């Protein structure tokens, strides 16, 4: 099938052919709104969650504008991590595979953790496009190996994560060495206030497109939350992992120390597990991702480094060892499953202090189902457990529909029934206080008479 709807953008024929080969027929919302602006050389801000098609929204118009006859850098694409940069480069190569021999466009991946001398040697002939981490690019610019002064197109992908990780200064360094007629394209799930000075420095009247997904998460994800109660957490997550037998499951932790502890416990339990976090050497991380993509791993224990932008196919289950502090990462985590129309289940182990976070996710449209897991058996709970907000109880036959359920904070669990919580002030307190006060006054009167 020809990608007729992309033809409206008047892209080069090889790009239309590449899209058709990959099965893309209709532009997404963000592609529809940004491709024309980028082709026209305008600064843009694309604000969207993962899975909205933002990568193609900048790769297509950039490739359309590259002049293959000029052996100079024309576009720079930066990402906060090596893994994200590698994925962008892979997507770029899928498009370049259809480039005609007489119009070959050359691209180079430049990331830390690789041989710097070899990278310098590979830049003797400057590529048309460089993709990579800003830190490595800045180093190669200082070495005068990478010449970006000819480049007029700069992409800053996952800008909020770039800011959080402290890499905006490196991006600034790269941008300052580029062409004065710089076109900047910034893509991010959120646009923090601290990012504004950087944006104002380089952007002129940017086209700001914010795309909200129709659903906060994929509709085919079941969000199960499971109370930890008094169980040992690492053993509990291992038991849950054993029970699901996934095609591929990602277990998310908030720290690399937790990731190591969980991965070690799963390995000792005989599970086929690998780990992925910032504490690993670049070569180790690369090997892990290769094993995951080749379906040689059944369980991947990861920090949020792996949550944003890394597209691993075949993820059937997500297990959250705990809720992330930044709840946007919950959306990114569960977004790894239920892709391309498939089903997925996201398990989240929660504790009492998670109540507020769960309330916020409920308000954002996440629909939880409540389960417990005991002795290898799953039990669906008919209502939210203690301390967790849930839906109002459906009135039974004969009950008034106007009856409202008590708020969770006003309930306590007693014998499986929700009953009104005892008042903080004991019954008869005021009466006793008045009696005590009258007695004291009587004593004072007696003393005066004496």
C-alpha cells in the first residue's frame, strides 16, 4: 500500500517508499502539524508523550531538506542517553535504506562509552547528519573533529529529561557552535519552567504543538495494583514474576541499587533475567539491549532510564516495584506494553504512603483493578483496599441511587465490611467536661467561704 496521505507533504519519493514499506499510511496528529512547519524552516516545540509518532515528525522533514551533494554536517540530533540516541539512529537508518545511490545521505552515531579516537578518525569525511549524546558531540567539537558550524538544523529530543540529567549545558555548547541561522526543534513530554531560558536563547516564535493522547495510556493495558501489606517486598515481586510467565516483562525500580537487588533475587530464583541501569558500563548496557531485542531474556529489571523512548517489542507485562516520584514516568513505564494493538498488564505493588500518588493517577484517567496475590493465587478485590481510593459502590437492588459511598478516609476495614470510622472525640466528652468544670467552680466557692 502506498502512503498516499504522506504525499501531501511533498516529501522525496524515497521517504514515501520507506514509509510504505514500514506500513505507515496515515500521519499522526503531531506529524500532521509539525512536518510542514519544519520543512519551512520554522522553530518548533513538540510536546507529547511517547508513542505519538514524534520521531518521524522531525526525521522526515530533516531528510527531505538534506542536500546530499554537500559533504558537510547539515543536521544535529541530540538525545539524553546512549540508548535513546541509538534508537533514533536505528529509525533514521530504516529511512536511509531506501535512499537512491546517486543521492546517498550519510549519518553518524556519536555517543559516549565508545572509542573516541575511532570516532575522530571516522569524521575525516563529515556526515550529513549526526545523532548522539550532546556530551560526546561537544568533546568532538572541541577536538575540531566534528564541524557543526555548517549545520542549521538542531533537534533536542526528550528535552525535560536532558534538563533533569544536567545535559542542557552540553546542548547549549553544541548549539552555540552551529550556524547563526539555526532552526531548533525541541521535543519533550513536559516543558519545565527551568527550560525556558534555553528555549528563548535560540528560538524565534516557535510553533508549539501539544498533543494529548486520546487515552492517558493504551486502552488494552490492565492496570493492577496489589497491596504489599506486611510482606517482604523483593520476595513478593519474585513471586509475582514467577506467576505470570511473560513473553517479556520489564520490572521497574526507582534506583539502580533496587534494580540490582531485585535482579539478583530473580536470578537466584531461577528466572531468565537481565538488568539495565546507569551503573552498568556502556558495553554491558549494549549487550543487554541486544539480548532483549533478540528475545533471549524473559525478565528485564530496569530503572527509568529504560522507560522513555526505548522501543522494545513484545513486552507483555510491566511490574512496578514501586510507584515513581514523577508520575509521568508511570505513563512512560506502562507505555512499553500493549503496543501495536496488543494486550498488556501492568502490576504495581503499593504501600500506604502511595495513596496520594494513586489518587493523582486516577484523576489522570488511569483505571485500576484491585488484586491481591497470596500463596500463588490471584484474587480480585471487589473494592479498593484500605487507604486506596476506588469507585463508588454500585447500589444494590432496592437501594437509592442517590446514596453516596463513604470516602475511603472515613472508612476502616472491620470483618470485611466498610463501617464509619470512630470519631476522634469520644461520645459524652462535652458533658463530662462541663461536669468537671462545675466541680472545680464549686471547690473555689467553698475556699472563699472559709
